RNA sequence: GGUGGGGUACCGAAGCGGCCAAACGGAGCAGACUGUAAAUCUGCCGGCGAAUGCCUACGGAGGUUCGAAUCCUCCCCCCACCA
C-alpha cells in the first residue's frame, strides 16, 4: 500500500520550498508505513474570495501527491477564520466578511478543488465545526500559550507596526485559530505557502502544548502573479483562475514577463522534472516558444489538451495576426429616439468604457474601432445593425444595435476581458 | 486618561484661503515600437452628448468668508509617547 519512504520523500520534496523539519517527516512516513496507517495531511483555505487560481493550485497539487501516496487529505475551509481574515503578508487589516459571503464562496471552492483533488479521497471540513463552539475560557487557555512579542516578530505585523498602521487584536487571534485547526484535526502534516510559515509553525507549538506530536510543515513556493512582482492574488488581478476560460488562461499566461518563465514552468506546468528543466533551459534563447508551450500546457492541465491547442490558435489569431477572435460576446443595445446611438453611449453601455467621458478619451486616442475602422469622430452615431467593436488591442464585442425601445443585453457590462488577459 | 502627530483621488504623497478636479510617483488605460510581454517614448487617468458650463470630491457634520482641501467649532478614526 505505501511506497518506500525514500520514494515518498522524493515525490513530496519535488517543488517544495521547505520542510520543517524534514527528519520528522521521514519518521512519520516510516511509522505510517509500518503501521499501515495513512498520515493526516491538512491545508486550509479561507473562502474570502470565490476564485482559486494556479497559485493555490501549487499546493493543491501537492495535496494530490499525498493522496496518490495513500495519505488522508483534509481540506479545511476556513469559514470561521475568514471572519477574521489572514493577516499574512497583508499590509492592511482586512475587512470582515459576512457569513452570507463566506457561504457562497464556500460552495464554489468545493467545485474548484475537485478539478485537482480526488473527491473520493478528500475530506472537506469547515473550521467552524470546532472553532465556533469554543468558549471564552478555551480561548483564554489558547492565547495564554503565546506572547505578544512573538506575534510582533512576524514581518507583516512588524512592518505595519513600524509603518504606524493599525493591527487589530483579532488579527493576533488568526494564527491561533489556524494553529488550533491542526490540534483539532491532529494533523501530521500541514501544507501552505511560504508566507504561511509562521502560522504553520504555531500549529506545531500548540499541538505540542496539547500533548500531540507536532505536525510537519511543508512550505510551497509562492507563485508570483502575471505582473511578475507580487504574489498571485485575485485582489491584484494578476492571477490565472482555475475556472477561467481556455482563451483567458492562455492569454494571461502569455502576458507574464519573460523573467517569470522559469518560475512558472517549475511551479505551474505540472510537467515532469526532466521536461521542466528542458524548457527552463530554453527560456533564455527562445522565451516566446517556452511561453507558448507553458500557456498551452497550463490551459491543457485544466481543460484538456484539445482546449489547450485551440486556445493557442485563438491567441495567434488575435495577437499575432491582429485578427478578430472567432467567438465574440454579443451585446445588444437599443437605439435612441432619433433611430441611432451615440458612440459614447455605445462604449459606456456595452462596458467597453466606464463612462462616456472615458469613451471620448479612448476615441481621441484612436483606441476604438468599428469593423476594423478607427473611429475618428467622438460625436458619431451608430445606426441599427451588427458590428464588431474593438477597444484597445484585445477587447472585442459583437455589437447589435436595434431600433429604439428594444431590450438591451450585455454580458459583461462590468469589466469583461473579452479576448484574453 | 494626558500630550503630540495624522486622515487628500485606486495606492503612496504634495498642497495649507482664490492660479485646485488638486503637483509628483506607482498602478491602470490608449497610441507608437515589439516576440505577447517587458523596457522605452507619447497621451490619458471624477462624472455629465464637451462645455471660458454644471455636478460630485480632499475623514464626518456645521460655521467664518465674495470665495475653503486650506481658517474656526464639534464629532469619528489612525499612530506615537506617557499613564
């Protein structure tokens, strides 16, 4: 049932930033093998944002590895901790979420993780199960085991403190709660990004003080986002979402700076070690080829190889040949009383511009095309009919203008990324 | 509780009675260039069918003034030091 410890270690180590401490991991694996008892491997995710991205996927794939090795994976949804918000790496206090928001995010999480994890082998728990019932007395006992000074050692807190930014008391509780998850689950191993190190280590401390064997912390490198600077995060809009359409996945990946290639091939491609180093080796001489392979590989990883190839073709069409994409979202607008629609309103109401003022600016700058023709006159009107609208290089829309009074229907009025990122 | 320093647009940060829709930097957007990107250069970067116009906006509410982001009063919030 269980592979030899060395083999397991090899697979676990692959792509991992740090294992603390590795010797304990080997011991746990050894014992589990002898006793034929799977290890409990946990990772928590706060349902603060409804989308998981390929940055999260780095560690979720590692969880998958543990599943394949026969261990028991517990995916903790931090529905209770999300009330507080993880201060890790945060420069500001986070707003508290309402239970309703958490509830709806939680549902989408379940779907998304099973794109990677084996549903039959995954236990999903919500930490409200054990956290919500704690009494103040329990909390006092818990908090008495750690000191303010040690909390303040954390970089994020220390920086905020130095910057004269607020730190709420409840944020001190966050790591305690996450650590308590490990106690409640009697976790053997906890996975997390390197920014989670403090929280995971606190889990060890708390477990020990509760008379448990401390968990091993498996820290995974953080994937930087498409901007090449900050860690991938939905709030920076520099992410590739697990549920994104193939064209968007492909496009977003293509938009990463070359300097990020090695990192992404390493962490996000899912290719074998040999293949990875092969492509990384080529990154300097032919970054474009590597990036195209990477974009297709990532897309294929979540949508299948056919979709990956299609996304590549669609990308070439729009970006290399500057052509119109094959599939366009359609936006139906109705003309005004005079039977036509002013271009400013077309852009604003279709979501291509945020306001008529922005629409004017875009036109002034030559950033708007109708059926491939640059719109010169900011006062022009559009007659009823069907057009291809283009804003900038890569936002397209099929525009249908109907006679006055008809129903309007635009799919992405807010801020649609039509072609790709 | 006391004393002092703060709260300005997406973020950081200037302004401290009219020349302020608010310098500057970053982010973002558009154009040029390109390998898609980055870098670079140019322009834009509150809203209104555009306008030496109106509306909204410098933590909140009032007030002084012909005129307030700027002065006054009260309130809210953040930070530091001392308790």
